[in-house]
């Protein structure tokens, strides 16, 4: 069985494939099933594919995972540990200390319905007092647009901030659950169980540890999905929710 394995477009497509290939290789060895990595160029394309239920097995953020659980009857097989947040960062040359100083200035972000864009809407709720948005296909590109002087600020995953010492933190957003791996209801229950077991045991073998290291986590955790369902509401303003 060739199982499509897409991941949200936080990273450039080639980097996404390189990052998750060790995990796919590990799962193939543990379960005997083939996994095909599928990437999308941006979050809008990702959203369109989600609504059509194209993915059998998918690693995604809390808003999309919650949507699949609520609307498409997916099941969570395992989740990343801990929680995540997004950080509004600015060029150190701008000397920006408050988010309000960015009204009318350019902020780079992955487009809605990416979490960063949704959080940006919460930071600037007044339609008359908005920054100018520069869309980026992924968070690395958003950060680079600030470094290249194309934008005054960007909103990126907090875990990425340390890679860019030239950027200063303006604001951290509310913490949300880390990404999760969920499976379509079309997937065979025994196959889902074998994938879940392999993920949860990844930290117990050398191949598994190498796969975890590649995606910068120490283990997978059990989840029944309850913590993800409330975050589907982040997408309520999206077309055809």
C-alpha cells in the first residue's frame, strides 16, 4: 500500500522532503508499507487539498488537525511533544519594541490559513490599523525577506527564532498544541495501529532516533485528539469551512 504522506508547508518543499525522508524510511522498515512524501507550495494549496480529503496520512498543525477530526473523521495516531507558539520578529535595524509600531509597515508571513497569518490577524484586529502583508510560501522565506530588507518584520514559529540572531523578538503568541499525525477514516485500522505503534516506539531504536533527530523532536506522544478539536475554529473565516 502506497500511503501519501504530506506535511504542512512550513519549510520549502525540497527541505520538507529531506527533513521527513528519514522518518518515512523508518516507518517503511517497521511496518512494511510504502509512504510517498507529498508537498505543497503554499498553505492555500494545502487547504484546498485538505477540504477534498486527499491525504491518507498527514502531519499537520493544530488548526488543520482539528479540522480533519471535526469535519472529516480523521484519527490522531501520534503527536509531537510539548506546545508551540509563533513569534513576531523584526529587523534589528528597525528598533521595533511593540507590535503597534508595525502598523503600516511590511510584515512577511505565510498566507492564511497558516497559523502565523491567523495569529497576525489577532494581533492587528482593527481593519483601519493594519500592517502591510507580504506573503511567503514558507516561514524560512518570510524570515529571509526581513533579512534582505524587503519587509520590516515577519511572524515565524518560535522554534526558528534562534536560527536568526539578526532578528529581534517583538511578541510571542499564545501556545498551541504541537503538530500531530492523523489518518483518514479510509485507512485500514490494522495499518493505522502499526503506524501509531512505530511512531510511539521511535525513540527505542537507532533508526527511530535518527528520524526523530532529523525533525528535531525527542519522541512521539499518544493523543486522542481532544486537544486539537478546539483549534479548528481558527479556520472558521476561511472560504468553504
